[in-house]
């Protein structure tokens, strides 16, 4: 079954992922092979919601961090966001 979402504008993909950091002062993951991929989302609003949910679940672990990557900027670096 497809979960197709109708797009009203340009698709701006965002990746949400996280993992445990070695040190709070730097973005070096303790085990890069153990990163959690939360998902890929069609816009920033949905990605931010997923990021917030994942971050809240790990609030007791100060070394756990989640990030939003603007994949559309990597795929088309010369294009401006709409």
C-alpha cells in the first residue's frame, strides 16, 4: 500500500537521525554504526516534529543528539529554498 502525499510545492526532503555523542563539546558519535535513522520527511515541519519527538524520548541521556539534515540542499546545492 502506498502512502503517497500530494505535494503543493517543491519537494524539500529532510533526514532526521541521531546517535550518542562521545563528548558534548563536539559532534563525534560514539558508534557511527549504531546511528538511529528516524526517517526522511517531505518538508521541514514534519522533520522538526519527528526530531522533537525523538529528542524528547532520549531526554534522560545527555549524550544522545538528533539532527535534521536538509537533504534537498545536498541534492540541488545551487537551488534556493522556496
